[in-house]
C-alpha cells in the first residue's frame, strides 16, 4: 500500500553497486543531469566531528550500542553533529517522505506542475525540497516519476542535486513500492518478477533471495534505495481485499522463511527492504485505503499467526518496517490504528521484538489512519507512538506545520525528533548515500532489464505456476491435435509497466509456441451478448483458454465458463489473480493458478499449457469449497504435475 503499499529493504557494502564513483572535481553529467562530483559531495560533510550534547531518549531493549543516549560510534558522532546543525524546520522535514509529480526534478510537464501546485503548493521536486527539506521522496507511476530507466535515473540525480545544493543539504532517501506481481511502480524494460503468493507457491527460498538481489540491484541503479517490500502479512482470510496475492501465503512459518530470504537478497544489493504491514494485515475483510479494519486475533493468535514473519525479518536485519492502519484490540485497547499506537509500535515492536531500525507509516492519505483523527493530529500522534518516517500525507503543509507546532508547544520534544532523524540518517549512511548518492547511465545499461535478469524471472515464474485440476490429462495441449486456440476472459488493467491485456499476452505467447491463438476480451463481468459472442467463437476453436479474475458465486464469469463448456470444446481455466477462483468452477476440466496477470507469469502459464514447462507450484493457501467454506477443497501444498 500507499502503498505504500503501498504497501509494499540493506547492506553496508557495495555489492551490486553500479554507480559512478569517480572523484573528479566540479560537476559531472549523469543520466542527463549535471551533478556535483563525489569529491564535492564528500566535501559538503567533511570535518563534521562534533558530537551532539548528551541526552535523548534511550532505545528499546535490543537496541545497538550506538542508540541515542548511549556511547556513540564514530559514525553516530558525525551524524549527531549533522543533526545539531539543523534548524527545527529542517528536522521536521527530514521526517517526511513525500510524493511529487513529474519526470524531472526541475522541468516537469505543465500538467505535473499544475498537480504539484494544487496538492503541495510547489512547482517541482526541487521546490519541494527547498520549501520543506523532506528527507525522502516516493516514486509512483501515476505521478509520472517512472517512465523509463534513464529518465528515472535522471530524476533521482536531479533530486539529489537539488537537496545537496541547499544549505546543510542532505541526500534524499528515494523509495517506491516494487513488490512485483500486482504492485510495481517501475515497469518494463526493468525486470518484473512474479508476486509474493507466486513465490510462495514456488516454495524456494533461493528464488525469493534471487528476486530481492536482482530487484534491489536494478532499483539501486535507478537511484532508489528503499523498497517497500516484502509483504510480511499472512493471508489467512480468502476475502482479504487488499493483501491477497501480495502475501506469500497462509502458513506463518512458510511466509517467515520467504520474507527472511527476500530481505537477504535486498541486503546483498545495497537497497533497504521494508517488511509490511505491522502488526499484520492478513486477516481483514476491509481495505485500509478506504476503511478502518479491525483485527480480532487474540494476543496468542497474533503471536502464532501474525508475528513470525516480522520476527524473521528483524532477525534477518531488516532496515525498515511499515505500519498498518488497522485496529488490534488485543494489542491496544485504545481503538487507535496501529500506526498511532504507542503500545504496538514502542511496546511490542521496539521493546518486545527488539527492533531499532526505521519505522515508516503506510500512506497517511489512507482512510484507515484518518478515520479517528484529523490530518493535523495524525503525524504528531504517529511520532509519539514511535514512528520515524511519515509517508505521503494528503497535505504536506498541514502535516509539516502540525509537527512543527507540536514541538514549539512542547507536545513533542526536539530530542524525540532527533531520535528518529538519527535512525533515518544511519540508514542513509548504511546505503552509501553520504558517499555517493548519484547513479550513472552506464550503471543503468549494465544492470536494468539485462538478459540474465529477465531469464531468471522467467525461470522462477515457471516454478510457481500451479496446476490445480487436470481431468483426463487435458494438459498439456498438443499443437498438433489442437492447433487452433481461443483465449477469452477477464482483462483487468495491467499492473504497472506490463504490456497486457492478459488475453493478448496469453494469445501471443501461445502463438509463439506453435499454436494459432486468437484473443477475445470478455471482461470481469461479461454481458449476455459478450458471452454469446465468445461461445460462437469457441465453436471454431480446437480448445479454449479462459482467464478468470476474482470469480464469485454471482459472477457472470461463471456463466461464461459454463456456456463455453457446453460447446463441447476443451476448456482450460487460468486463475490470473486469486487461486480461490477454482472453487467456483467445479466443472472445468483443467485449471491453472498464476497469482497475477503480469507478463512474466502469463508467459510461464503459456509454456505450461503447451508442455514446454512442467507445473511445479504448490498452493501456499487453502482453497475452501464455494458452497461450504468450512470444508477445504484443495489444501496447502496441493499441486499437480505432468
């Protein structure tokens, strides 16, 4: 989530670093943006050795020796010296991570200038940094931040140049939601992997680690050093409208293993992973973007179901954890959302679990956090609860001024701000942003969407495709006996950066494999006329492939499948999002689950249908009967092979 979801990440070394580290004085041209050289950046913070005065709040149990109030390491002394030089206004700004419209830090399109003026009161990213001194910026495709790799790299460099050019300027921590699967902000030609539930179906920690390592390397090459992934929620509720296939599965131990592995991969790449959404968003039927979910788990259930992936992430050295905008009465009886809960964020996350890294909110524009308090109170209460980064408030001016006033009025102490700023600066230092925040065109070309990376994504996708039903060994289809295929079904909007639509991607992939495949979009709610057209087309085909999307008892997608079956043509269903679709299609002779409709997963499904790859995935969630939800139709671990 904002995802910050939106959501939907570290390494002190330079593994996977493709940045230009030249030390020529003056400026260099990088990704189309003139920038200060590394020597200039280093000089800007050289000689900062004075430690902050003693004081500040001690950290929770398990904190490192370098936490505020304890003997400082040499690096901490330098960071505290930086903090001591900041004005109060600059300190407030460091706590915010904000959206901004445009492909360029200084010269966005007029429509993006207009959007920035309307929502933020500035024209450009550079003006945003100058006015509010924000510590982080989040990229979105819909904000036109992510057109293509070289543009993204140029935007990142422009942001860093603008921030470092300010008095006491600091590097910016640039973040995004690159979960893969259905949530991705950076699209092709970058490498796109299967989503979390698909990875859970593959069951390979090595694949999860590879995903994190490659995804992290590509993000770092673009100047993005914090990824709001992986999702650590355990999806125990099939009706969950906001997590679902973004989760690795329903088994806490299996989810924990995948989370730890993916975190390890990101750490190898030098990008900060972010486990989300604490204390767990897996058992809700309400979307926190639009409502205020309540998790009714007891404390014992939370410990058993929700906590293990977060414990695993912390044990793996996770750099940041994102909060959830939901209520958990068993953990805090105040009826506050977890994002604003001191008992949850400080009492449990910091003191009981021993976490001393960065805590970032989910987007503050989501309804789940705005239900009880106004937009001026939310950021103040989040900081009092133990948050370090305030993500994407609906009005930065309201939120920024509210935090400033809270300090001026004594509700928040400046030392409390310093505590969070130190955590954020530690993370920036760990990720190398003080040494060289810039990226190079050559690094982009050597890293983003390489043949090796794309091949790895294809191999992983093949291992995740799950064959749920295969009566009479209908699959694999033979291009000799059934050369002419009709591909029909739902065509939801494609996840960011994929080509789509799903029927078209499947038809093209099957045609490339030797079939003659025709695509016919029937949508997520086909009308009677649309169904009649698909049935007529099916009579001219040797077999029909139908993509289903979140089928329900009342869905006309069921009617489509039933009428296609009535033609006598073999029908292969491909559940392109939730594997639960199969429960509503009892008569279908063959059914695959892909867990997403991104190109990489659909191409893998086509190879499985054609027999060019064997289905290897196993269900990471149970599928209950549609007419009796208390009965499991297909258990965790179910998956057929050829």
